[in-house]
C-alpha cells in the first residue's frame, strides 16, 4: 500500500510539473489581422474580410439562412428528401481553406443541374464552377496589382481608391433598388464567348462592361451544347438561355448569371462587396441581398470548405492556441505509458500469496464456508440459537440447562414485553430444527432475523468476541 501511495504521489507531482512548464513556456500568439492576401471569408469571421455582417443581415431581416457544415454529398441527399433541410441557394464566398476535389465539384454541379442555385463570390473561382450548358464560354479575368499585399482591407479608402462605382447594366431581379455598387480595386471581370457555330456564324466575344461594343472572334472548334426536345412530328433542337450581365463598371462586368441544366449559377467577381469591410458602401448590401434572397427556400453558406466541417474536432479547435491542448496530450501520453507498463511483465511470474493460517477467525470462516457448501442449515441454527439461549437465560436469571423452552419463552416475553405465543413458537421451531426437522435457507434467515430482533428488545449487546462467531 505504501509503495502504491508513493507511485500515486509521484504521478501527481509529475502532472503538476508538466502543467507548470507548459504554462510558463506558453506565449500567446497575436491574432493575425485580416488581409486580402490571405482572407477569411467565413460567416463566423467578424474581421474585415469576413462575411458575418452579411449573414446577420439576412438572419435579422427574416431570411431563412444556415451555415452549411456538411459535405456536398449532403446537398444531393437533402434534394432527394433526406433528413437535412434542402437549401434552394448554395453560397460559396472567396478562396476557401479546404479545396474542392473533383468528386465534390461533380456533386455540386449535379445539384445545380437538378434545379439548385449556386452563388459564387470570388475573384478567381474554380474554373469548374464557371461554366454553363448554354452555347457560351465564360471566363474570368483577374485584376493584378503590385500593392495587393500592402492594402488594409479594413480601410475603405485604400480598397476603393480611384475606383468608380458600378451601375446596373439593365433592370433585373438582382439590380432591383440598386443605384450604384462600390467594388474594390481588385475586382475581376467576367467575359462571355459565344460558340461560333451556334446562332452567329462568325462567333463573338461579349463583354458587357466594354461600352464600345467591340466584338472579337472566338474559337471555332468548340461544339455547341444544345437541348433536344421531342415533339409528336419531329425532333427540335434549341439552345438554352444565354448568360445575363447585371452589373458593370470601369470596363468590367462584375455580376452575371448563366443557366446550368435546370438550375442557375450566379457569379459576383468581387468578394469585397459582401465582406464586412465593404457591405455598408452605397447599395452593396442591397445587391448582396438580392443575389442570394431573390427566390424562396433556404440559403446555405458553405462553411464546410471554410474549415468548419461537421467532422472537425470542435474540442481541440476551441482550445487551439492555448497550453491546455499540450497539457491534455502529455497527460494522455503519461496515462498510456503507465497502463502499458502495468500490462507487461518484466520478470518471472511469482506464485500467489498463501492465505494466513494464523488468523483467529480461520476456524470460523472455514466452518461458515463448510456449512454453506453442504447446506447444513440445521448446524447454523444450532450455533445461533445455542448462543442466544445461553445469553438470554443469563440475562433473566434462569438456568440454561434445566429451564424448558416454554418457561424461557414466558420469561423473555415478560421482560421484553413480547407476545408469549410467538416467542414460544420461535424457540420451539429452532429446537425442532436442531433435533433434525427439515428446513431451508429462507426459513433459516427468517428465524435468525427474528432472534436478532428479540436480542435487540432484550438489550443484549454482542461483544466483539461473540460477534465474530
């Protein structure tokens, strides 16, 4: 016991030392401010590059919004009637922390083709998202500035320096009640390129932001993507609707939507418009609300690819950057080492300890075990009743050997104020069992309990020596 106590004390001391060392060596890291070189577009981020203000605006104005923390496969499951509420609009904002793989892109595009609405807000989106089933090719031209890394995203003057406000290209559902939108100096531009062998035989590139209306030749080898509609008499082919430009300024097209299957893809070429740092400029908030809330249904913001997936360890994430994580891991390693050492044998096996045959209760314990195994309940009653009779006779002043059980019962009943008949029956039953009457375990326990009650009412106190028998 002493050895185990020393081991336990040493273990506690070691844990205290580890906690002290971790606490002493911990240096709190300063929070890195948001920057356009490494933005965090999550709706959980309240910094300049985050979108928490946009999310809170939608929630407080009664729009059904949610932070989607499931993989893209859940979109298809929800659309097929799964347990998760199916979103009508899926929003992906900015450069994500977890890249989309090919399977995830395929699942999202399949969901869009089934009638979903995908909103992409980015300057350089994944090329697999910027495409349409119409006979057009869509491309994004990013804006490259040498001062990109030195700009403070929280400084609206730096972000919008020498950039004029963009205006609606035409009245649409997305430009409703929008007079002007202020983009950043890093906004990209969207261009549409019509396939040459569909509609216009010459082929042309359409950039709505180009007021001069210049038309450029496109590549001629791209096959058109057409939809076949069967009628009763013939098969008629017709191209899906063309992309639509909604917002332009400074020679750039900033907002466009294009069909994809039965769904729609909306592309905004500047995340600054919906970010915390720029959403309060002119009509940016109105435009952002129109884009995601133009239809009915749930609006889901992709947080799975922002690092807040359902499979993330929330406990470690909560304590990230604190010494508690290191303390917990060291404690787990220490406990594992102790358990491993206790489960291994480092020497030859030792024989089991022999029981102590010098104990004063050896005879008592051996007799009790023998009586239990042989079911000698009469012998047990004999031991208990004989002891009870001897001590009760001594208490009331009767001779234990010559007094009958009837006289002894009368004297006990008078002394303890008990019912004489019940007391006599109790003593008579015990003596019958001793003389060989059949009995069982339950009856023996009942008789023993009743004898103990009589002892208590007589005031018979059992000494340590007597109680051990």
